[in-house]
C-alpha cells in the first residue's frame, strides 16, 4: 500500500456539524456585564457561534459609564462584511447604536446578511442611568431599522419613546403601536412593569409570557442577554413565540443567579452559572470529613 492510497482523516467541513452563526452588532462594555460581552456569553449558553461588529467602545463598570467612543460608520459596515462574506450569518442581534450616523451604518450593513432574522434591542439608557442613544437619533431608529427587523424587544420606557406614547400607555395598545412601525414581532419586556410579564405580539396574537421577579438578583446586562438568547433561538430554527419564552426564562435565571457582589453598583447577570460552578468546584476540593 502506498502512502497516496492511505485514507487519512481530513478537516471536518460537514455543515450539519457546525453551530448556527449569530452576529451581535453592539457596543463593548469594559466591565463585561452588558453589550457584546453579555451577548457572547448568551450565545455560548445557547450553543451558537457568536460574532461581533462593534458600534462603540464604552468605558464603564457596575457604577457608571465614564466615556463612550463611537466607531466610524465604515468600520461598522466592514466588520459585518468581513464575517458575512466568509463565515455567514444565521441571525443578527442589534444592541447599542448611540447616534443617527451609526443607525444609518447598521441599516447599510443589514444588506450584507441576506434574509437572516434580526432582533433589535433598542438600548437607550444604561443600567447606571447613562444615556446610550442620542435623543435626536430616535427618529432615525424608528424610520430606518424598525421596518427591517424581525423582533424588537423594548422595555416599557423604550417602547413608549419609540411609539411616542405616554409613559403610562396600556401595554396592549403599546405593542400594537410598535408593530405598526414595521417589525414582524414585538416583545415588550416586563422588567419595568408591575408584573414581570413580557407581552408578545406578531400582528395576529397577543400572548403573555409570565416570569418570576428576582429583586435580590443582579440585572446589569439582562436586556442584552434576553435579546441575544432570542436571536440565538431564531438561528436554531425555533419559532418566535417559543424563542421569546426561552429568552424570558434564561434571562430571568441569569438575573436570579446574578453576581451581586461584583463591583459597587448593579451587578452583572450570570447567564453561564459561574457562581454555581465555583461553589461546586469548592465543594469537590474540600477534604472529606473523617
């Protein structure tokens, strides 16, 4: 037998063995609790391959956002182009945008990802209270991106701002108003409502997605986690309503297990169960009692 006739194992290129590919277009959180850092953790939890296109670099921690450095519009488009042309994109999650210029760049970038479903988390204010979307950019977000997305996931204040309704708007009326702006599906998250219930509307049915509230948890990055899990589930082929239910459950568990003692402010969610792993590892390392 010659060497040439040997059947040697080669690289595995069977697409059926590869995970779905999900792209986060969002800002970076230097504290690791929200933004693309939270998105990548959520993607890993769901078993998809995460990719990123940075819109801005923020200097922040659990207490405050001390600086925001937007990336040039062309840098955003080129990041998306690079991954779309080589790796491919099965779903997109959009987070922090910041300005009208960035929104316009993301609008152009979406032309590069084909018909991949898009989940938009309209990030307006950070957990610390810092403004993350210019007020004059809201009209651009409303006009350029809402008609293009598969799912939009605002909390109550964000939804009211986008729909230009009063802060005490009836949630059922609010989801109808948001749906009229163009997205296929609206998921109004329950974090800022009296009951921790998300409201789903796809133009045909309104469905409540109940969940537990964990006041003793840590919520920094909960919105990023929720929308990223939802995008990952769509990439996995899950229908939108079930994807929203899974996103609600995983985000709530991440708040429940949040790292409350990490930093001096609002601690980050723990979507990967890091605290539980450390406790389990500590228990295994303790000597057995005699």
